[in-house]
């Protein structure tokens, strides 16, 4: 149990974990550009100037790249740490899918969750100013009938991030991504599903 300010208590494990990893973006960028260039079918979750490589064949998914091998080892250590500190009842985890999302000006990802996924890992490879953050919906929204939930957006909380931030969160959490309001620079995000 953690004591918070103003008498609040933090009784349960957190829903989102935030770390920092120094990605070699210049090394990854040619491969990311290639994936984006060969993507023909966009995800229905992307809106505006946005593109996701989520539908590409398994052999083209970024988690298989040698350039991300060190990151995968680092990530495995973070997942193991989260598991130990929060008594999650599983002994093994592996990446089941990975993809890249690109958001130009006005691009966003609409609300969704990742079914049958233990953890989602969101890696900010390029997050320019005003390009938007991820927002999480309160998982207890429907139980908080005595709390005002008007307007509807009040049940969302944004997580401010910067380039090289890595967020890890349970797949059941509903989330969306704000519009990119940067008129010149794209937001590039690597996402992995952990089972």
C-alpha cells in the first residue's frame, strides 16, 4: 500500500507502467518506412492522416528484427519485474504481434482494447510537440454511478509522454490516441502485444 497526498491510499497494482528506452531511431527508420510503404490495408481504428501496419504478415512484424533484439531482452526484464512486484499469475510471456502506427496532421486512433492480450507495449519512436498522447478510459467507469461522468471525456486520462518512452498496460484497458496537431511532423509508435 502506498500513501498518496491528501490522505488517499493506493491499494492495488497500477494499471500503466512507464519506462524509458533509448531506441536507435535512425537504424529503425528505413525498415519502418518500408513497412509503411507496403501497407495496403489500413486498420479501421485509424482516422484521418493515419496508417497502421497491424495487418501485415507475421514475418514482417517489427519484433522479429535483429535491430530490436536488445530491446526485446530489456522488455522481458521489465515484464518479469511487473509480474514479480504485482503477483501476476503466469510464468512465461512472449510477443504475439507487433506493428507501427504513423499519424500525420489530424491522424488519431479511436477507442479500442486488445482482446486476449496480457500486456500491450507502446513505444514512442518519434513524438514531436503537439502530436498527441494516449488516453486511457477508466476501467471502473460503469461502476462509478455516483460520480459525474459528464462530459463523456471525463472518464479518460491522458498520459503525457516523450520520444523513447515505453508504456506497458493490460490488454483489457480501453484506450485511444489524441489527434496529431503538429502540422509538419509525424508521430511514430511501435506497439507489441504480449501473451
